[in-house]
């Protein structure tokens, strides 16, 4: 069974921007939904309703480079 975690939405968006998955141009097109312990942060496109996932290891990799 998948573990769903609620993350601070501001932190989720900051991580998505830092990792480059979302940009300043695309960030307004997505809503943070939840964090899946395996798949990572889930964002839903407000127009298409399709989900994108930002893997946790991807976020950690880019967050550590930003420091």
C-alpha cells in the first residue's frame, strides 16, 4: 500500500522550482496535491487534470546542489 504524505505546499513548489521540473512560466498551471512516499510530489495540471510526479530522490539531488 502506498503511503501518502501531506507536505507544506510552499515547500513542494519551492522544490519543484529548484529542481527545474516546474518553471516560473509553468508553475501557475499546476496544483500541489500530495506526496507519495514512492513516486514523490504529485502536481495536477489545472487544465488537463493530468498528474506529474517529482521523485523524492530527484528533489534531494537538486536541493543539495542549491545549498
